[in-house]
C-alpha cells in the first residue's frame, strides 16, 4: 500500500487537516509536507520522528555529487 493510503486509513483527521492546509496555502505545498505539519500540530510528541523521516526522504531524493 502507498503511504498516502495508510495515512488516510490510520489518521483520517490529520489527512483532512493536511488537505485543508494544502488547499488554503498561498504557495504550492505538497501533500507530504502538509501532512507532517498537520501531524506536528496534533501530536507534538512526534516531532523528532517526523523530522528524522523528512531528512531521510530529502537525502534519498537528492542526487549524489
């Protein structure tokens, strides 16, 4: 299953908040970033996990020199 589907099934309120945040944003905002921001707002104790996961994703998408 894709991550987005897991998020919808396991955390529907966070997903709805993320979609609303994404829709109301003035600048282009991807769903993953919006979901993380909504999750941090709802569950501040998960900040470190979400930060680590975001750093790992950034490294995975960045080409090596």
